[in-house]
């Protein structure tokens, strides 16, 4: 079986890599080519384009990079036609992947979508196209099944793959136990700074985050850097806060609290029981558009969304400033009641998400559809 798989960012690369590993057990003769990153390549996928070339975020940013995005789409189509896969597996990255889904459907290629676009937050009109172009949707948030049921589109909740990542993480490793020694840190409590993985996120978020250092001298701050970004991306902003690029888990295991750019890292911090402040600031034009498109959603972070309550505060756009960040950090660090309530909510969150095994469950669902995968390739359908 030949699968073309597409992931457009770091978190998707991790989940896609784990899915490929599980697929190779479920479908031993499977072959993988596609777009992604190091985790997918390590799992046995031939990477044709790395996700670091694809990380455009926000309406304005996408608009300004539109020629590059269109060229990427044409390149991807050419690669699919050359590889002639039995099926395509799309991992999140909706702006690009939903266009690929339409193309694949028109050409008779089975489409699996792992990790749903956040259509429950905005662009609910996309559900119509998802129903038409995606043969099997595998979701990782428990409320997504009920959302899609409203549109008479059955999807499958396979669990959240972050649970597997965290459960298999070696908490007794030298990197965790000797974290301070390895990185030259003292005995003060650690505040983790997680500014995001995209270049524009770091440039936007980190300057405000690092302003907390002189305000909290009894704590030491540590920045989680991304290996594939240049070190100068961070050092151009600050040179007196240590950078750690070995992944966020060893840092979170040693952190008293965390300042996190909204995204996957926030849910990871929740599952690792780390008190946090979630922050987000984007291009003003992109924010204005998003604010008017999002309907019926009270939060931006997954933990708050899943519990449908404010576990921790979210400092968004104009509320993300030095004064508000200092107030919130002070509230968390010096109020044990706040800490205790957050830990209790984290416990409920883990209960709702279940026991893990998302990659294996997703692989079983995809592997069970070999008959669909065997349909003739590149035959135009009449309902396109």
C-alpha cells in the first residue's frame, strides 16, 4: 500500500510520525512519501518538502505569501501524480490540505484526514466540503464527534496523540534529572518560556515574554528554542536568558510555571501538570478578520475549550502586554489556591481525554479500509 501524507507544521510532524510507525505494524507492506519533517522521516517516510518551508500563519501572512503557496500546491500535485498513492493521509494544516482533499477526491483517491481542521471555531461552511471530499475523518478532541453529528457526518474520535507522547516520555532520563546541571542553571525555580515554533510567532511573542525576567529575580527563566530555527532568531531578542532546544518536555518537567504561546504546547503543559499563562498576538489585520469569523467560541487554548471553562487566563492581542503578563504571572506564582484549582482542572482534563493509543486506533481505521484504497486511481468522478 502506498500512502502520500502531508503535515505542514511541527506538531503535525510528531503525530504523523507516530501514525506512520503504527501504520507499518497494521499494514506491513505500506510505503510513505509526503510533506513533513524529521519525525516522519525517522518513521520511514520519504520527505519531499520540509514543513519549515510551509509555516505561514494568519490571513495577512497567507495573502502576502500566496504565490509561494500556489507554487507549493502545484508541486504537491505533481508529486502525488508521480507517486500514484493508494490513499492520501492529511494531518491538520487545513488551508492547504483541504485543497489537496478536493483534488484527490476528483481523481478517485481515498482521503483520510487525521486531526480535524478547527471548523467548530470558524469556517463551519468547510464541513460541506469535508463531507464531500474526505472519506474518513479521525478526530483527536472529544467534542468534535458531536460537532460533526450536527452535519450528519460520522467521524471517529481516536483519542489525543499527545497522551501517548507524554506517557512514553522517559521522566527518569538524564536530561530530566540533571536538567539544571546540563544547562548551567542554579537552584531557583524555573519559569519556562515557550514562544512557539514559527519564526513570526517568536518575533511577536518573545520580546514581551522576556521582559518578565527583571521583574521576578527570585526565579530563573529558560526559553524553549526550536532546533530548526536559527539561534539568532532568539539571541537578537535576548542574550541573557538560557536557550534549550532539546524539546519542551525536560524543561516542563523542571518548571514551576510556563508562559506559553497558544498552540499544542499549551495542551502539553496541561497534561504535564504545569501551571501556565497562554498568550497570543498576531498581525492586526489577521486578528481583526479572525475575531469577526470566530463564532460561539469563548477560548483559544485547547485545555480551556475541552473543559469549557477558564482553567488559566488567556492574554490575547492587546491584552498581551508587559503589565498584564506581570499581573498574571504574579497571581499564579503567589496564590496556592490558584495553583490547586489549576491542578484539579488538569486532572479532569486527563480523564476526559482518555487513555491514549490514538496512533494505533487511527492506523487500525485506515488499515481497515484496504478495499477502498484499492479503487482505480486518477479516474474523474462525476460529482466533482
